[in-house]
């Protein structure tokens, strides 16, 4: 999958977001049987599950004698899973996990595919809960793995996403469901690697900071 295909999928899902937004604006509150009408802003002490799909690409150098992120991988498709506790209408704390398939990069002799995965903790702040458009910002940190599959084996690198930032807008569909387009970036430093022809991990020398850019659409489900 190339960058054009990845962006095409994201834009297609973006169209669904705007259709859902139009429907949500026509009915901003939902009547729950046996209770008063409520909006998404009434969320308090709720468990939230968010599933996302989008684009991911890495940029920057890794370290001494290590191919750059753009040399080993190009644009790809990502899947995200977020689990959190909505403390009140504004604040959420929780954990996240992601996986991404990346197309090959610019360097000769690249592998036929590359993978990246991440997991960590995060917090979100919702600016206008209970409205038809609720902007939010998220900050997190955690582990990242990067895997380059070659005919002779797999190059594996492990590091830290020390700043993972996402911003988006929730478009409520019901009182407990929202669709949210988002963009984000994670600053990453890789610490160790094991090449396909090696039997153990070694420390990456002269480490440098790279960045992974992502964008897409997620659905939020509150319980």
C-alpha cells in the first residue's frame, strides 16, 4: 500500500465523519428509556473504548550505522485501540495500543514489508463536552517496536515514544457513541536492535530522535 492508497482510505472515512456529523447536529440529545434526555457531556465515571484506523509514516534518523526511518519504510496503514476511564466530561485517562503495516522505503535492498507497534499510557482533555463538535487533545508516552522483515530474517528495534500527541474532534452520534477524525505525532528514540543475522540485541549508538506522523478516524464507545 502506497501513500496515495493510505490517504485515500483516510479521506473516505473522513467523508463518513461529516455524514455522521450532519445527523448528530439534527439530534444533539438522546432519550434513554426510563431516564431524562442526556447528551455526551453527561459522561462521568464511564469506561471508554476507542477504535481507530488511519495513516502512519516515520521520519528521521535512528542512530549510527542504522538506516533512517524513511530508508526502511514509507507510508502505511495503522490500527489503534484505546481503553480509558472518563473521570468526568473533560478528562480521560487510560492506555493505548497500535499496530501499523508500512510499505518499503527508499534504500536499495529493502524488505518486502515493515511493521511498527506501540503501547503506553495517555490522557485526553475534552474542550467542549456535550456539544455537537467537541475538540480534544491527548498526550501519552510508551514503548515502540519497529520490525523490518527481510528474506534472511527480521531486523527488530525497540524504543520509547516519549511524547505522543493527538488532537481531534468528537462528533456525537448518540449519547454514548462518537466518531472522531484526528491527527497526531509521536517523537521516538530507539534504544536497542537485533539484526536478522544476529542472535542478541545490542545498544544503538549515537541515538537520534525520529517522529511518527499519523491521521485517521476513530469511533468512541462509552459504557
